[in-house]
């Protein structure tokens, strides 16, 4: 399901030529620096998510509140 959702957003993004906003928690991380503890991170997943964000022309605005939601 997640892969299909990402592909659908990517297709939508290819047709948008104005600034747009996409909000959500995708349970993905861009860098191992974002990971504090728990299960080890697969760097390939981080890279794949980063490539998807670039393909959609998205920018991570970061977080200014608690690290854990």
C-alpha cells in the first residue's frame, strides 16, 4: 500500500507547476541522524525516500516540537 501511495503522489506531483504543500507522517526518515534508538536503519530506505522527495520537488521543513509524537 505505501509504495502505491508514494507512486500516486509522485504522478500527481509531475502535473503540478505551482507551489504546493504535502503534509503527513510517512514513517520514513531521510537520514540516520534522525534516528535515536530502536531498530537499525536501512540506508537504502533513506535514499529511496530522499529520491522520492526530490522527484516530487518536496522540501522537508523539519520539526520544531518534541522529537516524538
